[in-house]
DNA sequence: CTTGAGCCTGTACTTGCTACAGACTTTATA
DNA sequence: TATAAAGTCTGTAGCAAGTACAGGCTCAAG
C-alpha cells in the first residue's frame, strides 16, 4: 500500500505520515525501485496507535516512549498503566485550570452592564493583575 | 524605563516584550540617542492588558482586536462583552472535550489488571479507533 | 502517447514565545 | 580614570506538531 492509501485508510493527513516517519515514530518503510514508500499492515497498526495516542493528548515524546515499550515487546501492563495514569493526572490538572479560567471569565462578563458606553469593566478587569 | 525594568515590573520575559512589539501588540516605544527603548506608563498598562488577556487564554489575534477597540476609544461595553463571551464558550467547549478524554483515560486505566504480563488492555485500546 | 493523478524531496509557514550570538552602551567597582 | 560587568541592541534559530506548498518524477487510464 502506498502513502495515499494509508492516509485514506487511517484518516491521517498524508504529510503527517511523512512527519511521523521523520521524527522516528513510524519506521522507515521499504521502497519500490523508484523510491515509492510501501506500507504493510504493521505500519498501519502503528500509525493507528500514534493517531489514537495523539487524540488522547499524548505528546510525540510520550508516544515514542510507549512505542519503544510496546515494540520492545518486553513492556509490562504496569509500565503502560503508570504512564497513562500520569497523563490522566495532567489532563485533570488542565481541567482544573480551565475551570478557574471559566469562573474568571463568567465573573468578568457578569460585571458588564451591557450598555453602549465606553465604560467597560471587562477592560478594567483585563488591566488588573490576578 | 528601559526594557529590563519593564520586564521586571510586569513579570514578563524580556524577549517577549520585543515579540509583542514585533507582532504589533505593543506600540514601538521612543528610543534614546543610542537606540535604547524607553517605555512610559502607557506601555506598561498595555503590556499588563496583554499579559492578563493571554492568561485568560485570548490569542494574539483576539488581543489585537480587543486592543484596537480599546485604543480606538470608541469601543462599547457590548462589543467587548461579546468577544469575551465567545471566548468563554470556547473555553467551555475545551473543558467538555477534556472531560471526555478524562473519561476515556479512566476507562482505559480501569481495564488494566496491573500485572507484570505483556498483555495490556491499554495497548489494545490505543490501537482501536474511537 | 499524452494527460492527469499520485508520489518524491526539501523547505517554509503556523502560534507564542524563548534563547542564543556578536556587537554595542551603560553602570559599577578598583 | 580604567576596566570589568551588566544591560541592551539586532537578527536569527529553535520548540511542538503538524500543514502546505514548489518543482520534479512516475504511474495508470484513455
């Protein structure tokens, strides 16, 4: 299968496949005589793993770690779970941050009288420190 | 006041000040004979506005919009509030996304037996589509 | 046999900064 | 006053994580 087909099958942008190869997530595929990349089922599996991990918010570096564990074949369930849990904690932190931000924005908007005057408490709020 | 002092007073990275000037958020300050930037109180106010807006998650482009309204002097409370509300909606969307992600990660981790075997449901989950 | 689609490479662009290098100026210390 | 240290100047390169070309080949269909 060539690059375009792999892109279609996985829903991945065709250029992104090349990018994942460049940064070492996706192994260099064999080539035809004329230099065309030829992908096997294994590549598709790995690419799906990468795409899914990205959707779950893992960084490229984290995925590199996960892949080396998995591809090494000697990973343990505990190792993978630990990394996933660490990531879960990071996601939860981010949610907490965003909720604080949400509260601040709600407060800011609530302070607005909604009039047509150039006297806006939102602007005032923006110039204040936290 | 010179750039370093403005950085210290606002807590902004010194290079970031130059960056905000480059992208047109912070007006070009007057210079000394030898070319050193000289900032007035107005610059500090604007910089604080930018910093605060960034903390609230506004993009550079959005801040450019807010500043042009504010600096134009003819903004209305409604205009500013509308933009802030739009941003609030975006923040809420992001929270919803992250919560979905959190649920998926919790589910994934829960599927793990925590053993020392190389048989990991997390890895399986990662290769599946959504 | 020609046309268009697909693939190849390298490079530039994005966002929001941050971090240098190398030259210059200002300030503090001996 | 001389010199050292700290500050500032410019331009440029780097980060994540892709995306989007340009210009050249190659492959398949009509």
